[in-house]
């Protein structure tokens, strides 16, 4: 049905994959005749694309929903979609009577929608078109869902098994975005294509094909066992040797409790081998602090790894118990206060390492993509999650420019 003459506003919470969903939803609403509003208070339809990965994300989603419901103009409707809608469906609808509709992107749950009111489309957004990129870079989601059974993660329970897109559909989206940097994302990116027959991963041909179309290709969320030599070669060949590895911990016994592969020694060996091949390689990872069964020895092993690995970027997250996961039934729960202490210790260590690695770049010449006036990024910085390079404001948005790093402050650099 047409929404001609009405306006909408989309609030996105959570990860880059959610941002892609919001972009596709925006494209669909615009195609239906609606106009984007500058602020939620001005819109006829307010959409909240929620995150449900951990408790803090769910709490933030609820707070944002309630705040926008309070702030909306008279007669406007609030619709909740995204991970919380998919995971909790009817329960969420019952708990939020002030919301007009709860609609998951996969299997929608609708409630009390007024006749003739604009609504979130009740279909899978994965292969829908989206508007041209408004920045020089753009995320592209290449698959939905996940086939892994990590002990802490509930995503497969509401996003379903992995469903990879066709290479042709991805390339068509890349062309339409007209961005200079494409950031490929998925729940399990390196497994792209494995579900399309014979268990064959197609991530390397995809990276090659996208690299032939744009200046930069960046990959986010790589499972460490799938970081093959062929994939490393393909990533280095793009000129963006940026490795975002989902490690989660380094203690072998704890990783087995998580149903995860690897250990600290394997991870270090792989990182060192990549650095030997490409000295300018940048590394990001994330780790869970306080997973059930984590001992003081496990924590010490993680501290040693962080010190030895000297990653450019690292995120630490205190364990969040998720209903329906393996971890929820495991023994060895870690006291929340101890989790916080471990989290602070790791964060302080990594902040020092990041600052040192950034300071080591002072005096070097780097190539930046100018994202906006005064702000650029080299291959070392992923958009929105890492530091930036402050550059002269006269440099035009969307160009590549070589600058000399003249200073460093925490995660950010100064360039001239």
C-alpha cells in the first residue's frame, strides 16, 4: 500500500548488519512514496531497528523505544523491528502496548495496526535494493544467519541458519552504492557461500570481484579457523590488510566450553605470520570476559596474549547470559564484580597498546580516504568503530589523499 505524502524516521541500534537492514528498509519506504524526516518528532512513522545481542543492548533498545514513543508527534506511529522483534515477537508486543507494530525482518509479528497506517514491510530485506551511499564508504551484508553453535550466542535461534546471497546480487548492490570503500559484513563472513552447495566457501572470489569495482574492500567478522592463506592473500591484494578476527578468548579449555576453535598460541602464530607477510597489517578482535568457568589463570593468559599480540584495536565485553544458549546451563558462573575488575584491567592494557601503536605512526606518510570535512581513514581504521585521522578541512570528501602523520592522541591521529 502507498505511504505517499507521509514521512518516516529510522533509528538504528546495534551492529553494522543492522545498519544495512535499515538502509534497505529506507529504500523500500522511499519507493513506496514516503519521505525521510530529519528528526523522529517530525515523522508520521518512527521505526526502531533494535539489537538483542546482549542484555545491555536490549536495555538500550527498550529505553530508545520508550523515549521515541514519548517524543513522537501526535498521531505518529512507532514500529519496532530488528533482532528484538525477531527474538521476542509477541512477548515484546504485549509488553509495549504504546507501540503500533512489532515486525521482525524474517517472520513479522503485527499487532493492532490501524487501517491505512504505514507499516514496516513484512519480508526479508537481504536482497532488496537500497539508496546510494551518502558517505564515501558503505556496509554490504553478504549473508544472513549463522550455522555455528557458540555457547554464548543466541543469534542462530532468531536469525536462522546461514543464507548467502548470490555474488551477482552483491555486485549489483556494490555498483548501485557508488562508494569508494565497501565493508563486507555477515554473522560468519568467511563462510560465505558454504550453504550454496558442496560446502564450498566463495569468500575469496567475492573479495576479488568487489575489489575490481571499488578502491577499498574491508572485511569484518572473520572466524579464525577460516582465515586461510588464500583469503589472507586476497585481502592483502586489495590494499586493505585489515584483519577483524573473532577470537573471544585464548584459553583452550575455555574456548572448548564455548564450542569455539583455537587457542592463544595458534592465534599468535597466525598474526605473526601475517605481519611477516604484510608489516602494515592492522588487527582488531574482541573477547568475552567472565564466561562461565573462566579462572584466574584463564584471565592471566588473556592478559599475556593481549600484551604479546599488540593488536591495533580490541573490544572486551563482560559475559551476558542469554536464554537458550549452552552457556546459560553451564556451571562456574563468575561474580559480576570480578568480571568488571577483569574488564577494566584488560581495557586499560589495550588502551595503552593502541595509543603506543598509533604514536608509532607519527612521522610516516599515509593515504587517507576523506569521509567528511576534517576526517579521514587509512586502511588501519574501519568506519565507526576505530579511530580516525584528522586532516585539513579543505580536503574534499570522497578523495584519497596522502598526508604526513604529525601527532597522535589516544586512538586518533593528526595529519597534514
